[in-house]
C-alpha cells in the first residue's frame, strides 16, 4: 500500500500542492484555463497551520474508512488499488462522509453539491501534490518500506550514540 | 524536453565535453517545475512586510491582501514594476553613453570620437538645436546637455519622445496624461505609486505603467541616437551567425551584453596587428577571433561585421563548445550560470561594469577614460587563457549562416533612395498600397526556455513571409533569424510571397546587392527598437495618418525580460497590436487582462495579443493587418 507521507518540517506553506491538485482535476489540465472554468476545480488537500507548523492535510485512504462506512448511497467505494474513490452520480450531498472523516479531508463542492476527496490522481503515476512540492515535503512511499526505514533509523541513531 | 531548434546549439548540448554535472538553463527550468501558480498569475505581493499576500485565483480563499489590495491592484502593480525595471535598464544604458559623450567633449575620454556627423546634425536638428555655422563639437555639447536633461526633472515633455512620434500620437499621450517629463523620475514615480498604500486603482496604475513605457521608449531612442553618433550609424554588412563562427586555431573572445561603449572599443582593438601577433605568439595561428553574443553581438555585427555566435538563452552553450577563451560581459541578460559553466572548461569570464559582478568571474573594471588600454588588457586575458585550452574538450559545430545585418532606418531609406532618389518612401508606400507588401511586422524580444529556442520565431516568420509581410527584427529576434539563414537574398527567394519577393528584388538590385534584399531586415539590438518606430512614423507622417492606422504589428514570441515588458508596453502605447508568445503574469486579474488586451485599443490603437501557438499567432497578426488595410481603404 502506498502512502503520501508528509514531512511537516519541510512544508513552507506555499500552497503549490493545492494549486496543482486543482489543475490536475480541471477540465483542461492547465492553470490558465482552470481559473476560467465556470465551476473551478476544488482542492482535495489542505494546507493548515498551527503555531509555526504548516502542513498539508490529506486523505489517508484508511483501510477501515469511516467515510465509506458512512456513505449510504455507495458513492464512496474502494478501487482495485485500495484507493477510496467516489462516484459523482451517486452522491446525494448528505455530507455524512464529512462528518465521519477524522482528518477533515472530505470537502463540499458547493457549486455542484457533491463531496470531493482525494482520488490519488488516477491519470498520474505520482500524484500532482507529491510531484509538485518544491521542498519534497510530500513523498509517495510504500507503507512497509516506510516502517522499515523507521526501524533502520532507530538502529542508526542507537549505533551513532554507542560510538 | 526539446531545448532548441537551432542545430548548432543542439549539437553542442548533445556532444559537449563538460561532463554530466554541467547543467544548463533548460535543466534548471525542468528542476523548477511546476512553477508557482500564484506567481504565474501575478497574484502574489511582497511590497510590504505584513505580507507576502496571495489571492486565491479559484475564488475560495482570500480575495484581498492584508492592506485590502485585490487581485486587480496586485497584478497591475506587478506589471507597472516590471515596466519600471525595464525602463531602469534602458535608462542606465542611455545615461552611460551620454556621460561618455560628455566626457569626450571635455577631452577626458580620448578613445571615443564623433564618428557620424550627419547623424549628429540630424538628431540635433530634430531636437531644436541650432546647426548652421556651428562646429560638431558645439552642436554635440548642446545635444549632450539636452540628453542629460531628459533624465532629471525637465518640467516639460521629454524631447526624444515628443519629437520622434507623430503629432497625433503626442496629443493622444497628452490626453491620457502619459507624457513623461523625466526618464528616471517616471521610474521613481512607478516605484512610489506601487509601494505600500499609494495607488490602488488598477487602471490608474496601468496608466502609470504606460507613462513609464513612454519613458523607456525615450531612453531607448536616446541610446540608439548617441550610439550612432559615437560609433557610426549601421549600414548593410555581410557577416555570419551561429556557433560555427568559433575557430579552433584562434583565440576566441566572446563579447556578451548590451552597451557598445565596451564592445565597440574591443572590436576596434582586436584588429590591431600587435594584438593579433600576440595571439599568434601564444600559439593561435588564426590570431584573434572576436564574436558576439546577445545584443552586444548585434551591435558589433551591425557596425563591424563581427560574427554573432549565439543568442542570450544559449550563452552557456557558447562556453560548452570549450573553444571560448574569454567571455567578456557588461550588463543585462548575463546569466550568473556562465561562471558555473566556465568551471567545466578553461574559459575565463570577465565582468567589466561596477554594477554587474558575478561570483566565479574575474572583474576587470572598464574605464571609459582609458578604454583602449582596458580593451587590450581584457584581450590579453583571453590570449593567456588560450594556452590552457584543452583540445579534447573542444566541440565547435560546423554550422553557421550568412547574415546581412545593419538595416538602420537611415540604411533602409538609403536603399529605397536607389529606387526613387527624390522620394525614397514612395516605393515602400506604393507597394503597401498595391498589396505587394501586405503589412510590416517587427519581431523583437528574447529566447525563452518555455519554448524550444527559436521555434515560435521561425514558425511565425515562415507564415508571415509567405503572406507578403515584410519583417523587421531586433535583439534576440535578429539573432534567431540570422542564425537560421533568414537574412539573405536566398531567403527571399525561398520564403517570401510573390509580391514581397518582387519588391525586395527591385530594391536589392537597385541598391547593388546583386539580388533581393533579405526578407527579414536586421535593425539592431533590443535597445534599437525605436529604429523601427522611426520607419513607421515616417510612413504615417507621409500618409498623413497615425501609426495606429498602419498595417504594422509587433511580436515578441519568446519574451523573457522586464525590458521586453517595457518595450512591448510602449509598442502598444505607440499604436501597435503587439503579440506575446509567452503568457505574462497578469491572468490572475480579469480586469487587467481585459484592459491590456482590449480596452487599451480604444485609447491608443495598440493592444496585446497573447497567443502561445505560433500558427494561431500568425493568423491573428494577419487578421489585424487586414483590418488596418481595410481601415485605410486598401
């Protein structure tokens, strides 16, 4: 399972990820055209700030997805890659998913009355937010690989201390 | 990513011996992707320390900065400051020449002289300075004082603006309140009105930008006039362009930048037998080979026939040939990256101006009071460096094109006078009326990494020439057409439509070229754009109309710099529909976009046409040309 891993100490709050997320979900994948759309594309991740910490908050595609469990029409479903996706035509705008999501990353598209959430950019190998981050605060990593990295890091720190 | 359509540049990029750690502007462009969307739209503001502020272009987040400025205000301020930046560059360039002229008249710069008395008298006469019975020195003294008064607070319309546009245009400028009374004062005014808490009205700010652009035009015109007086008005000259002009067996000195004050002297000194002998003594059988890059290249090509190596965007590529012993720079469009590229080779980068130094380069202060000695010292650095050239790292593409350059307004009129001595403009106007010349397009501006180098220039020019549009070119547009062989008689036969080819053949043969005039006329460096205005104004005055009615358009299809923004803006102010092939950072404001591409047309006749697709851009320009022809009843 691939994760989008956020290194909060690297985020400058430039919002490039938000812009590129919108562009990726625009009719023509182009900024100049995107801002002219009648209903401009919505962002699916959010830069938030608490004190000095700035970070993008985004969908984790949880294995036990509260949003999916709360969706009464079956608009939210899991695809073959494990990504929680949404079918526009089934969404009735009840916002149960918004209430259920513990991360607050399902948003409301008030123009078209449907919920919007991260779809991991199905047309791209690397999601637009990850590809665009100028400081590499966002990384696409394998969950198992990340935990291995962590274990290695602990060991490395321990051995440096021993020396 | 395709970097360039120039075969010589491409050959060096693919085969250079600088190692794989050597990065170019195109690599750095890729590393910058994606570029900041707020910046691309012009909706970020850093004019105060409460910021930075950004407007959400999607209308969900903030619609105002902390001070309350909207996207319209922020975008307009950005445009105005870009124009001011460009104007400051041209002001500095022009003032530098005026200072040297003044010092020369006081006997302090013995290496400079009045080279073109005819031009001196023509300019002085136009500026209202008495000529009859006076020596050149006396006239020049009055002229230089007049010139210097343009920079400070003159208290009246700038002479170089008021005397070089049509009467109707000056009235239009006056009505809009955009007649500058000081070059530097207008730059300062833009900085003032765009600072924290001054002008918030986007339209008023844009009028300020237009006024500053007129000041830029003034500075450019003044610079060109004084350069011609000091170094001679360009006349047609046959030279060569592209990296194939570098010589394996010679000391190759590349002169890069803009102002002829330095480059013209080096060009003169490089032909001294003693200097050539020094180069030969260092082992360079071919002696000294001076080549030009960017607009310095245009200046010395026009006046001395010195070959042009390449344009601004490929300045690093020139170093990557491994054959340049010294690259000597003054100011503007000099990428700091050249010092890094030079680390991979033996090339010495020499900066010369107190305001333009660079980490990794050697600084040799150029003194105009001791110009020739300075020039010799600089050349000697190159000769010394030749000894450490590594032949294994040399990669000179055997590619260059012949180019006829040097079509100043005076040279064009002189060529036309060979057809009709009493009324030189008549053949030009008759052929415009008859449709043999459907219109005129001035190509200006730069090369950008955002477009494969030269792609837009070449695509557009082929279409326009086939439709009988006469092409004028300046700056790196000149370079593109010179390198791609569009400045030859053969190019007329190959690319020009029937009507245009016939006209160019008649003029070329009358002028003794033994063939047609080139279909693209090299009018000089980017500061020389007013040369094209002079031609348009002469035609308009003769026809008793304004420039905004003529079938004349401009295009900067690969624009980069703030100078290009300033020039483009004064082209619009002057009444020319002006195409931009790169989207400028204004789309974040619907109002500013609307004003610059449409509303301004009603006020000035000129307006911006933004079209990245060169084929569509050519069609758009042809449509405008036809509209204007129809307006004149043609």
